[in-house]
């Protein structure tokens, strides 16, 4: 079934939101385990992704290409830990939880892929990577400087870098305060970058020409190439031909205006 642009947008929002929620549940499960409604929510989300994958696989013209292009989606729906527990291949509960890590990264891949254009704006992805690295390093250093647990250290580093500053944990030693000042400077830079990136992203989106909008539409359709029907391919070819004809028609006018300027 072919979705309209609006339906495709709504579909992406729902699936990406479920993926982010699934990541949160996996993190909770790895740290303290799921309870009650969290277990049921995890099962429902897994079922939704299984159905979504099977429907797209059924609609794909080339099944092999679809599987190769959506390997992360396949990993996300494979319950490795459940299989190992059922066949008693791994008995340690802690080790079983580690088999959820592939699902964690697989679920993250989908929303991050959709946000690719945003993260590429102004090199924002590099800022996020460096900031995450420094938060982790700051958490480890404060762990040794202040003698707090590693979990509290990471939490404190994150709160400090984002300039939230709850005040529930604060450094008291000289080295701890130096680390805090460094993270505060990093946090100010991060917030400034976030603001400028959001502004640049939406300004760039509003300045799209007919040409860029058409090419973006084609790229978006080609991202799901394996699911394209022959009619979809013909439609894409029609868009490209129309765009080329439009540019060829505009070229003489541009050339003529340049010649008039010279004279």
C-alpha cells in the first residue's frame, strides 16, 4: 500500500517514537530490570516492529535486497535473550541482559537515520559525539575525584553539561570543581550549538527551491528502494524528466539575461 506524504510523515513519527521508548525500556532493563506495565509495553512495541517489518518485507519486490538494507530492523525484532533463556544456552541473568544491547543500537538506528539531515547541519553530529564523550570522561573523573559512585558521576556530569544543575550532587574537592567548570563551559557551547543548528535547519528548509524539493522527494523515495513498485519507479523518472525539462527551458532565459547585461 502506497502512503501519502502526510501518512508517511505520521508513520515515521510513530515508529521513531516507539523506537526511542524501546531504547528507554532496554536501558531500564539493563540497570534495574523491567516490572509490570514496562514488560507488557516492551512486548507490545516488539510486536508492532515485528508486524511492521513483515508488512514491509511482503510489499518489497526484492526480498533479499530488503533484508540486506534493513538489517538493523531485523536485529531489533530478534529476541536473542528470550531464545537463549528458553533453550538454557546462557543461564546467567546478567549475561542474558547483555544480549539486549544489539537491540538497543538497532532501535537507535531508525530515529537517528530519520534525523540525519538535522545532525548534519553545522556539523552538529560531531558536537554531540564530543559532548557525550566529555560527559562520560567527566563522570569517570569525578568518580575518582569525589569518591562518588560511577552512576552518580555520570548523572552529575550530564546535569552539569546541560546546565540544569539540580544541586543534588555537588563537588567539594579542588579537582572536582575544576572538572565542573570545564563541563559548564562545554555545556554552554552545546546549548549555543543546539540553538544555531535548529535555526539553520528550519531556515534551510524554508529556502528550498523547486529543484531541491523535488530531489529531496526522490531521495526519500529511493531510501526505501526495495519497496518501490514499477509505477513508483516510473513516477520518479517522470519527476526527474520534468525537472530536467524545466531547467533546460530556463537555461536560454538565464543565458540571454547575462548577454544583455554584458551589452
